[in-house]
């Protein structure tokens, strides 16, 4: 049975992603009823519910419990279709679905671990996966993957990111979706200026200046200076450096290298000259509004803002998704950390059946359907050539970019327990201080490097 989904549903999936605020610093949402445990069930809690009673009474079926970490009406509907198809192909396995709100999924997992009541399989977000992994109740999936037909189909870059996050170098999460950092460009403003989307960082800075027309209220770029600003800045830094080692062989953070200082000085030099002055406090909504209204010619965000641009531009034309510029050494550095996936918990009594569900979600059929539905990148490489990819310029650009021979993935140190606190408590206000001229780029990056180095060495020890 071949699962299919149309363009209309994909557009809806993209809108759902925007609402979830992946990489945008926004909280997720879900709808449905609330269980006694406080978890949210979006729509029907199980797929193939008619067989539930028979499963429990006959003993012929094995039930695999599955928690969705970011439930909502649309995602749950997509999961129900996948579960229905999986159960038809595996009549001896029943998947019991439970939806969680993205805002409290981690705390639900932590509570379940403490109580010894974890699901067999759970959806996880790489932003907090390390915290979950550090509790020591996830199952290594390496042996299961090595004996599976999907082993040769999985994108090795994403698997490498997962391995690098574990102290023992093993796979504790199978990646099912990946996001992509985009440089969105306004086609008409670029055409009017006689420019093409920048391919290098030198071109980016030159274009930002050429596209600025303050007499008409147009700026070349819009800087995220408010909430979650470090998320964009760290991507830019390592993209500019053309390197993937956030920490060197001695455990020292490389984010304050001389080249990084030069870049950040130049980058924030755009503020107030080639960007709106209001950018100093701008979060996702503000910078997206600048781009969608034509105030800025360029915007940096991920695939999740696609539906916003479609709405603003009145269709799928007038704007373009581009990769970040290439470094001077010819390398394209991709943020490999923007991953979600599935993990197995050590309380699972039916590991073979649980693995079959994970395997199905990572298979060509399941992985393609899932990512077509939610508007993200597949992690099964066979899906890269599927016809639906051609219908969406942003998805096609992302896949073509990560397939390039010069593409390398770097791992944002979200696996450090203190990473989020460091960014929110120290770096976000420091970025605003640099933009206002009260702090130098060197001072900010030195502080960032010091905090990350200390957290990294604590983590390793």
C-alpha cells in the first residue's frame, strides 16, 4: 500500500510547523482531550482502535506504546494513516498512540522515567534529546540498524550527528526528519537591483548594502536581535568559518577565533545601516514580518516559515529559498542538529516489534510520507528523488544542498545541559549589547566560548 498525500495537506503541514516554532523559539501547541496523567491526546489516541480489545484479550497481538512529542490535529492524522498502514503490513503488532504537547514533552518523559512508566517508543526533539539521553534509559539501536535493510538508505550525515552527541558514540535516536536553515530572498527586490542570491559571504554583505533603499523604507537584511538570536548567529559563524569543530582537540570552543570575531563585527555592522533599527529586539515574528511586507530583501529562517511567505506573497512565487553562503574554503556547512526522531526505552518488553515501528518510520515509504506531510527533509535518501520533492522549491533546494559533495554537517552543542541557559541568560543580552555598541564582538564571543568550554568539559568529565 503506497501512502500518498497532496499539496494541500503539505501546505497545511508547513503551517503546523510554523505554529510549532521549530528553531524559531516559539512554543508548540496541540488540541484534543487531556488524560489523567496530564498528557494531551490529539484526536483519537490509537490507530486501529477497533482492534484494541481483541489485542488485549486474545494475546495474539503485541502492543507497542508510542508517544508523539509534538501532537496536533494534523500530525496525529498523519500518524494515524502511517499506523494504519503499518498494522496492515504487521497484523501481529498494534501501535498505541499517545500525543504530548511539545511544550511539556520533555517533562512528561522525565516523570515517566522516574516512575518506570515510559513508552516503548517515543518521539524526541534534538533540542532536548541529550537531557533525556543523559538519564540512561534509552536503548542503543546500532545492532538493530546494522541488520536492517534501511541501514544503507539512511543519510549518514544525520546518523553521524546522533552518534557524536552520545558519549559512547552509539545511536540512541533514529532520525526521521531534518530541518534546514534558509536564506529567503525577495525576487522582485533582487531583480530591481540587478542581483542574484548571494553565493558567498562577501556577496551577502555587498548585496545587503546594495539592496538597502532607506528613502523607500527598504533594507537589505533583517537581523534577529531578540529571542533565540544565538541560534541564527552560531549557524552564520560556522558557515562563514567553513569548519565543523565547535570544540577543538583540547576541548576549547572555537567560536571566538579571530575569523569569527571579524565576521561578527561585520555582521552586526549591518544593524541600523542595512537593517531596521527595530531589529535589536526582533524575534521570529518581527523579522518574518519585515520580509513578508517587503521591508527587508533577505531573511534567515528555516523551512517552517514557508507557509507564511506563501500567504504574504499570494502564492509560491515572488520569493526564493536559498542555502546559506559558501565559506571561502569552498565548504558548505549545514546545521545537522535540527533533527527529530524516535527512541526506544529500556522498559520495552517487545524490542523486536518496537524496532519494526521505528524501522517503518525510517523506511522509504514511511519516511517520505511523513516528511511530505509535515514539510521537512526526509532522512531516508531514497526519498530524495521522490516526485513530491519537485513540487516545493524550498524542500528541493534543501535536499540538493545537503547532497552536494562540499556539504559538511556541524553539530550545535545542544547536547550540553547548560546550552539553552547560556544562550538565554548570557548571549541574547550580549548580542543586543554588541548591536547597541556597548560591547565588542570580541568580548561577546570570548564570553560565549568560555561558557561553552566550561559546559563541554563538565559534560565530558
